[in-house]
């Protein structure tokens, strides 16, 4: 037998979903982080530029055409005040000589520039942001180290990276944990189904009580298993019943024939025994035919022939056929039909047999003087049909059992009948989706059938 | 009558053939559907009796092929499961009647007789007459020796079927199918009850009996012979 083997964790659907979710989350986190980093950088760069240009403006304000000394003083004062190499200044005269400042001439470009410290003759690895302006041949350069920005960059990047690492680990372990728990439940379903396919039809999938989709699916599978088990049990029951209810009369037939053979040998009259044998074989045939019919009805194939049927006319026919029969048996049959048609979707022939079986049961299992009623009416958008009598009825404990195949009440064991009449009624009712109820008619039996009306 | 029986169970076939010849018919027996197709389309028969399950060519396909060849001989279909889809399938394939196995020989014979003597074209008589009993199918009236008899609708259709088959035996099952449209066996005396009611109306008040019970077989309506 082919067994459903469990796929590895990496191939399991829940894990793949978790992995996919984690990946998406990480990508989203990365994009958000990049956007945030970029705007922080832009903001810091803008602030740096503004402070450089502010400083430049302040220094330039100290310069006037006749007097460069003040400017030289200001540059030197600033250069001295500049902490370490974080701020750099350079003032050169029209002849290119250094007039003041704390850096060498180096490669100074006019306007805004970003240069490594080395190019400016400064120690350290930091790069510098510089602004160089010219006035009357004097060139003033103001620069600031970008070390602070790159430090912030590094901090942002490392904190982002560690956050991302935490997210990845959490997403993957969480996903794996989720996947494992889901996979364990799927595994339970698979092993249950394995047991079922090996014949343990009573196995059911345990539900987690969370009411999620897996539970809903499992509940559906369990329902299907209930039906499978019931029909399997039904089939098993039938074979047991056939063995009993067909083999017993077959055995009787055999005995009758043996006796006839014996009488024949003694040249005695055998026709009575042969009549008995015929009746016995007819009974076997009736039982067998009824079993086949029920099986065919239960297979549902006849549903394809369903058409709108007026239950009123079916029941009127049955009532008409059996009124005289009941009369002859010393009972009375009354028919009550609703005004107007009561249309249901169904098979007219099977419905006729259903009601005929019910009426015949009432006629055969009730004493003289019993009043039997058959009727149909529309009630709350249902077609309600009934066959009721005021005979001895069926004890409440037995009412479910009489619907079973070949089940017969002890009292009726001696009267003729296959014990299949009511199970055929049940099969036809089930085929039509009709609810079948057996109730106490105080006194007597009341069989009610509720059909849904056909909407045309 | 000349009957072709297509049945692969030898014992059953021999038994039926013997019974038919005792009843004055000629009965040819074939066990294979394919042979039967050739035979049925080349020889004139009055009735075909076809089993559902046959080797090579099954009964349904055989019937369809025979009908497709334009042969209109009446056919009786033998099936193992009665009343359900097998019957409908058989009738749809071109059978004129069906019989469920196991059957009583008298039942088969009654049905063969009813089929074989079926007039080629159903004449549309509106008044049926047997001796002094008259049924007017249009006015829905029954009279015997000039006396008007009132019948229930079901009794009327029962009488109509009996009179249309005047002189032939109609079995209980045939009546159930034709009068009540019951394709199952009722456990109560539906037929007996209605026959007895009918008899009390059309026979009992009169000197001559027309409706006869044929023991172990069925009923027949005919004028005294």
C-alpha cells in the first residue's frame, strides 16, 4: 500500500510560508532602514554645510578692503579655538602665500568640496567638507571634519544590522516553530488516514479546539468518515442479515424438498409440499429483490431521473388503491389531500412504493377495526406527508431499529414479510432528502415524511 | 407461434423450450447474442425472449441492434433486477415487455401470448364488447345486458385492460403494471380485492360468468366457450 510519507521540514508548506513571510519582512525592514539612513545622512550633511557657510560668512564680515589684518586675526582665533582638527581654516593672499590657518595649502578647489584629510595635509582618516571663496585675490577656506557623520553612520548601520539579525532569527525560528506545530497536526491527519485506509474505520482526526481552518477541514473529514463507517457497517450488516434471513428459508426449502422426495418414494401425495416449496422460494426471491432494490436506491443513481412530482396525486392514487383493500381486511383507510398541488422533486414510482409500503404495513400489522389515515399538506414551506393508524404502534425503544434492514418486531416474526419494507421507505426518503419520523399516535403509529417543496 | 429464446443458462433454456412446445409453440434456443442477431434479423419470429446477460453481445445491445436493423418483432426482456433502472433500460433499448428473474413459467407464457397476439397496429376501438358486456371508452360507461353498471375509476381501467386482452390470461403482475403502474410486488391483496369488487358488479348479478380466475396464474375475461 502506498503510504503518505511526511515531507521534510524544508518542504513542508507551513515552513515555506513562514520563510516567505520572514523574507518579505526582512526586505521591508531593509528598505525602511535604507530610507531612514539616507534621510539622516542628508540632514546631517545639510547641517554641516550650513555651519560651514555660517562660519565663512562670519569671518568674511571681519574683512574690509583696506585691512586684511582683522581677517587674519579672526582666522587664527578660529583655528586656535577649533578643537583638534575638527575645524580647519586657510587664508591665502593674492600671491598665494599662506596668511593664516591651521592647514597646508594642499589641493584646494574653489567652492564646495569633500576631500580626504591627506589631500589637505591633515592627519587622520577623516574626510573634510570645505568651502573656498575668493575676495580681492584673498582666498578663504573653511572646512569641517566629517568624522562625526561617519561615526553616526557606523552607529546607525551597526544597530540596524543587529536589529535585522534579531528579526531574521525571530522570523526563522518562529516560522519553524509554527511550521512544526502545523506539520505535527498534518502528520496526525496523515497517520489517521493511513489507519483508516488499513481498515480502522472508527479512527477520527483529533481536533485542536482552536476552530481554525485545519480544524474545520478535519471536522469535514471526520464527518465523511462517519458516513463511510455507517455505510460500511450497513453493508456488513446486510451480509450478516442475508446470511441469516436468506439461508434460513433456503434451509427450510431444502428440508421441504427432502421431505417431498421421501414421500414421493413412498408414492404419497407431494403437491402440498411442492406448494410450500414454491411459497418458500418466492419469499426468498422477494427478500433478495428488496435487498437489491434498496442497494440500488441507496447508490443514488436514480436521482438523475428526478422530476417535479405532485405528492397529492401520488397519495390520492395510493389512497384510492388501498381503500378497498383495507375495507376487505376489516380496517378503514381515509385519505386527506391538501388543496392544490404539493410539488416535490423526486421519482414518482419510488414515492408510490414508499407510501404503498407504509399503508401496507399499517394494514398488515394492525387488528380489525383500526382506522388508518394517509395524507399530505403544505406546512411552513415543507411538504408534510403522513401515514397514521390507531393500532398497537411500535414501542419507543424499537422505533429506530425498525428502519434497519431485515429487522422485525418479535410480534411480527410470524407474519409474512421480508422485514425490508421500512428500510426501503427509509432509503427512498433519504434519496429524496426527506426527514422520516416515527411517532406515537396515542395510540398507534404515526409515520411523518417532510420533503422540501420543489421551486419551479 | 415461433419463439426465439436467447438465454445462456442451458437448464433454464431447456425448461422454457419444453414448456413452450407443450403449449403448442415452436421455440428455438440460442446461447450467444451474436448468433441471435443473425438469426433474428433473417428468420421470421413472432416473439423474441432476450436475457439481459449474454456472452459476447449482451441483451441490451442485441435488442438495439435488432431494432436498428428494422426488425419490429415483439421482444420480451429478461432481467435479474426488477423495477429499477434495468427495466427502463430494457424498454428504452426496444423491448416491448420485461420479466424479472426468477419467474414462474405461467407468467412467461402469459406474457409471450400477450405479445405474440398483439395486433400489428393497435386498433383504436372506442367500444369494447364481450358477450353482453359493453364498455364505452369515450363515455366511460359500462353496461351488461342493457343494465348500466357503475364502476370506480380503477375498476374501469381494470376492466378495460381485461377486455382489450379478451381471452388471454393476464397475470397478477401484468395487471399491477398495466392498471396500477406498480412495478413492485405489494404484500397485500390489491389485485384480488379489486378483481372481487369488479366481479361483484359485472358478474355476480348475472347468470353467465365472464371474469375467470386461472389458478396459480392470473385472470382472464372471455365469453363462455
